[in-house]
C-alpha cells in the first residue's frame, strides 16, 4: 500500500479538486510530469521472451517499441524512425481496414516500412538505402531514441525520459521502495500469464487507484468478496494489516468463490502468506493483488481525463499449469466479478463528479491511504520537470 505516515492521518480530508479528474489540461500535465517521467509498468518479460521478439505499448499517447536483443537483453525505443518520423511498427489500421499486429518477431533488424532504414536490435542505424557518409549520413548520430527499461519480478517498466531519470537518480528500485521487500517471498518471475481480461472504464485513472487503496466501499460493493474476507467490511476496513496480509474467513485462503482451491500455495511463502492476501499499489499505474496460489496484476493505462484501459493478468505457477486438468476459472471468474463491480462504481463516481455542484470529495479516516495519492499527484504537478 502507500506511505504509512499518511495512513495515520485522522479526520476528514479533501480529495483533489474536480478539475484533477475531469480537465484535459491537467491530464496533459500528468502525462508530462508523471507518466513520461516515472517508471511505468508496461508488461511481462514473457511478452518478449525470445531474441528478436517485440511488443508495442502505448504510454499515454507515446508509442514505445520493446525488443529482446540477440544477447537476450530487453531494450526499448520510441516507435519513431530517425529519417522521416514514420512508425517502425505501424499501429494504425492498414489499407484494408485490418487492425495492426503489435507483437511479433524481427528478422535481422528493425526495418522502417517507409524507406527501409534499418536498425539493429540494439537501436543503432545499420543501413539507409542509397545513402552513405558522403551524403551526410552519420550513423552513430542516428540511433533510435531510447526509452529506459528495467524489470522486477518478471514485470518490465519503461521510462520515457531516461536521461532525466538517471540524472536525478530515479531508478526502478527507488520507485518500488519497500514493496519489493514485502513481496520478496512470492516467485513472481517464475509465474506465467494464463488469462488476460481487458476492461474499458469511463473514469479517471486516479479514481481506480483511490478505489483500490481503500475498502470502505467493500461491504456495499463486494458482498461476495466480503464472504471470503470478512475483515474487509469490519469498521469500513479501517484496521487492515496490509504488511502482514489480510486474513480470510475460517477455512478460506485464496480469492475464489469458495475461498479454497485445488492448487498448491506457491513455494517459499511464509506461514502467513500461505493463508493471507497481500496487495500493493505501485505508482503510477500498477496494482498487484497476491493470493497464495495466484496473482492478479493490473496495468492501468490512462487514455484521457475520463477514460482508462485496465488489463488484468492472471498469473499462476508453472507447476500448477502443467498439471492435468488445470483450470484457473475459479480465480478468474471471481476476480472478473469483483473487477466489474469496482469499475461500475468508479464510473458512477466519474459521472457524479461532472455535476456542477461537485467541487471536491472527502477521504474518511478509513480511506487514509488514498491521501497518499493526493500527495503523489500534488507534488508532481506542483514542480515542473528540469
């Protein structure tokens, strides 16, 4: 979760103002000062597993090309040719109206579809047809524009201002903070995705983060979830111990309708982790919920001030996946129900905030973790980069 000092706040605190959830101008500031400067969760290493494989992701309107080099390293670049600015991997529909393929494998290099300028997987310009040094081409000055990339637990994060991040010592490790330590026992890098559900939500990205960071809403919005985790509805979820993990109902130990599963707990978990649930919000766009036998990893893709795409990846251990009759639907179906309940209420919040009478909301004491979201956004919008 978030800063524990914030969690100690008492009383009623105001949320950010309505403009922070509605105004395109503030969303544009968030793009420049948060999404393009922070380490932005963008995928799993398994998405680009083999040399030459690539994936194109959209980070707040910037197209990013992630590739695996021949040496097995991950690299990321702006999806822009240095010649005339054409996308190296086209993301728009083709002449027949077909949608693009945003993942695949390069052959000998990255070739621009416009004039065939070709780059190595390390981003260096290799060939520019009919042009040479005599024509004023200096290949060493025309490498692809780099994007920072780093990994943790099999997840990869990108940073679209890598030089600025390096200058201020802003590494992925510093951004993860204590979350990496709290989740160290979970074999995250070993897990594999078996299902992804994508949701299109008509709400500001911060509404989803605020919703994730409190359980004041759980009793009314998630009756099925509260049967598995009764403590979510006790005093509005005000006494939840997220560091240790949240206890389940008697006999329950995972997030399914029954609270149980035929799957085994992950190897290496502590006694608490085998029967409790953990969750982390890693700014600016990663929510991860961990049961003893599966993980739900949420990628929050801010699209505009009032629309957000959310990918929910369901991760399981290869040992379970390999077993005959492996069926993840008990966890997937349960999470899909809970997710849809969340997104529906978040859309209700967004519609309500459009009212002329709404100026700002309030955080009750049991929502104190959400105060950290106010701090996080407020600090970054208050100071311009540079």
